[in-house]
C-alpha cells in the first residue's frame, strides 16, 4: 500500500477497487454465488420484472444487468424468460432466501465487528458519499476546484489606452459569432473613451497571466431609472470555463455600488442561455416592456443594489 499512500487521494478509485475486489471474493465464497448477483436476485424476490425495471431498482445500466441476468440464468437460478419478464426459479428463490435469512445476519455481524475495530465507520461513510455524489458528481466538484484555482490567476484592472484594441476585438469576436455588428456597437467600441469613459462610465479588463482575456463596461445612464448599464461583456473563447465572466460581472456590480448606484440595467438575447444564467447568478432579475436600441436586445434585466 506504500505506492497508494504516495499517490494520495487521486488513487481513491484504485483503493476502493482493491477493497471491493477483496470483499466481493469473500462474499461470493460465503454465498456460494457471485455477490455481484445479489441486487438482481433480491430485486426479483417479490415478482418477475423487465430488465428496465431491474436496472432502475439496482441503479445499474441495462447492459450490465443483461450480463448479470445471463450469468444467473446459466446458473439455474432463473426461469425461462417469457415476453421479456425475468423471474426466479425455485432454486433461485431458495438460494436468495438462504442468503437473506441466514448468511446475511452473519455478514452484518462481521461488518459490525469491523466497524467496532475501525476508527471510522466506512459503511456509513460510503452511504453518505453516495448521497453526496448523487447531489453533485466528483467531476463537477473537480471542475469547481479548477475554476477556483484558475480564478486566482485572474486580475481585474481599469481600462487604459493599452487595452483599447482588446476591448474592441473581444466584443467584435463574440458579437459576430451570434449576431451582426450594429452602428451603436462601432460607436462604443471604436470610441470607448468618448462614448463610455468621458460620460462617467468605466471599463474593467480581466487579465490572465497578464493577457487581456475579458472586458466589461459600466455605462452611465441619463434620464433613466437606472444609474448604469452593464454592457459590452466579452470573454475570449480560450479563457472560457474559468469563471472570468462571473468575476468581471461581480467586479462591475461592486464598482457600481462604490459609485453610489442603486440600480444597474442590462440587455441581452434569449438565445444566450449561459449568459442569462450568469446574470441571474449575479442577482439580476428579468424586466418586461423595455425597448432596446439594439436589434438583438430582446431580453432585459436589472440589478437592485439596495438589497
């Protein structure tokens, strides 16, 4: 086990596999049938079932269940399959009853003994782990940790002249991917200082290892119930999946609050589902009955900074 101690937690599946193999072999000897069959045998105790039903009850894929059914049938523990219905034979019934009535008690007592000898209750931990992984898979948990780690390399800075081309290019890239550039786009992107900064707005830039990979503007609004509009958010495709959009959006919201804003407005398009989910995560709520200056602006949201 020295190797697995050296590898650490990333070898969890290997260590569990070794433990499973050890226990599976012992249980198969105890039951005198493969312990892999047990969930299927117990599932069939009350009545015959289809493979789909067994699959659902045992939480195994249908292909795996089909393999087990074939093995159990060849062992003489199943009746002939009729109309897809699988049922225990007389021998299968006796075998399953014996496992549950006699041998199961011995196994449970032995496991209780193991628990008593151990510092940690592995059986309860496994049940808890299964519930937790059902709620959120290990893959999702690792992806979240990866995003957190990578987000530490993201730096949010104020817009300066050196980021002028990045602000324009990143926006043109994403707008052109889904829509057509409009006159207002060219005005604000080609003349950011004049149309955004000089009018009391701000632009934030996300740097990843010193490279600008995301931008977002806070545009000052006049004669409006909103103080600012969050606009022109764009993230480079090569930097997506690192929570840069969320980091930028959070920074823009905090900046608006620092500037004394009460409400922030934004507009987007209904085809941009990931973007809308991001805005909701930031606290934006849907608005209705708003007319946009952009042809693509058919979905509107607001963020109440007073709450």
